[in-house]
């Protein structure tokens, strides 16, 4: 099955539909960041709002104009910035080495130098 350019097996979709993702989310006590582009045609806003409401400790942010895959470079950089801030605030790892190459974010702990 082709969903937004991604090929998924029918078995994956059937298995996914059976899952109670909102019930499972309600049991997770850690902090969660949910990011969605406002032009995402694969995952709808109401599903993310419901997911955000299910997690006890979550933040839901949307990036104006971004699609599901964050194909636009500027949208990706906004997403990476939000992720980086969230990880810095919610992990014990000091992510001081931050770099972007070929449009991908690279984060490494302070004491590890990227290749």
C-alpha cells in the first residue's frame, strides 16, 4: 500500500489499526514532544491532538506549511531546533555538538567528536 509515497504492507496497517495507541500513551510518564506540519496529509491534526491529550506530559507543536516528511529545508531546521531544545531540557546528555549536513541534523554528546 502506498501512503504518502511510503510503501507499507497491508499487514502493517492491519496490525496498526488494532493497536490502542492512545491507551498506551496514557501509561507513559515521560515527557513527549509531538511535531507535525500543518500541511501533513498523512497524519491529521485531530489524531495528534488526541495523542497529545493522551500523554500525561506532552507538548504538541505544529510547523506552519510543513508536510509529513518535512521535505522543505527551512521546515526541517525549525523541527530540528524544537527537537534539540526538547532533548536538552529532557535528557542528561549535554548535546553541545550540533551540526547539519545534507539537510540532516547530527547531535553528539559533548565528549564525542563527529566524524
